[in-house]
C-alpha cells in the first residue's frame, strides 16, 4: 500500500470514528434509557446516614441567609435489583457514631452527627456489607464516602473526572483543598474500582443509571432508578442541596464550576419532565423527613 493511500484510509477511518463518537455522545446527552423500555429495579431503601448543622447557610445560598444556621440530612440509598444490591453513597464515617462532638469535613462551617450505622441498618434486612455488589458514589466529599472502606469486596463506581480531580494539585480555595485531602484519605485505594466516563447503565437494562451531573465537583453524578409502582426516581447526590435552590437555580459557593452546576440542574429538570420522575434531594432535611426509611422501601 502506498503511503498516500494509507494516509487517506487512516484519515477516513479517524473521521468516521470522530463521527461515531459524536453521535454516540449525542444519544447519551439527549436521553438515557427509553422510558417505555427501561426495566425495573425491585426495591429502593433510604438509610439514615447522618445529619448536620452548619453555621452559615449563605455558603449554599450566596448573598442570602448570611450567618443563619441550617440543618441538613445525610442520606444513603440501597437498591435491590434481582439478587444484586447497589448502595448509593456511604454517609458520615461510622467512627462518629454517638460522638457528642460530632465529625466534620470543614470544622469552621459544619458538624455532622451519626445516630445509626450502615452496618446495623443493613442487618435489619438481613444483609451484610459483603452482600453489596456495587458501591456507587455521587462525589468524593467526606459525608458521602465516609464508609467506602466497609465494603472492600464491592465494586466502587465513580466518575474518572472525580478521581482525577482529588489527585490534582491544590487550587486557590482552601475549603476545596481541605475537602480533596479528606477525600483521598477516606477513599483510600479500593480493590475493585471502576472509573466511569459519563452516563452509565449499571445493569444494562435501564433500571439503574448513573447520570453525569458535574459542577458541585468535577465528576459529580446523580442516579436514576426505575421502579414498578413508584416510577422513575432521581437521587440527587449534591447536584442541589435544597428544593428552594433548585427552584431558584442557586449555586453554592463551594461548587467547583458554577456554569456546569446550572447546566446539571437544567439536565435534572429535563429528566424530571422526560421520565415523569420524582427528585429526592439528599441533604434537604424537610423533604428527607417525609420519605420512607428502611425497613420500609419504595418498589
Ligand atoms: Zn458535596
């Protein structure tokens, strides 16, 4: 083959690959599973993964509520799909259990308390940490990955962008630098770590889908769950912290990318419309207090 022909073929092939990649990502962006074809997960349980008190709500609502304290919930979710289990986020470290001093990710701003362990909540439905196939984490803030180390045999699902971010050099925001250092410590080196590049259909049938929603952190993700009786439910991660922030498009000052945060909230709004989905907001205590708690479940 002459050099010229080889070059022509190679450039044709690479153009075709670019085209293919572009169209695949366009499909991924425009819609995840077809709502009419998505299979069902069996059960969705809410676990109490801690609660916290912050001394300045304006960190989450810039320009408003300066110096006002606010209480947040910390929520983990457990999903059964046939004989497999997926845990979504792992909450505040179990070492904080019943510690009156509490535990913190940013001691000057927020203190977390833990009243129940994940282990005892799993035991209430006769599960052990070893029964959990997947531990999927929305992002690497300490109140979401505090107990990843309880699941050494599970496959940890996180976005590659998140993993690369916590390993990257420090930036100008000290709070963010502190959060990254804590993330490296809490995450450690999981034995079975699967790094994802964007939206991921966990079981390959549309029942449970990780949805890329960057902005709070660079590799933040949310979770779309499909249930027979409850329909589609979106688990927020920290794409938004409070219902009011979602309504007003408010971006917390700790978020790493404001424009991406707004785009991710818009994406969630689009999904709510497409899937007729409910949005369960992890840290919105007023909402969380109204939701079913393990051993009760959504199906
Ligand atoms: Zn967070």
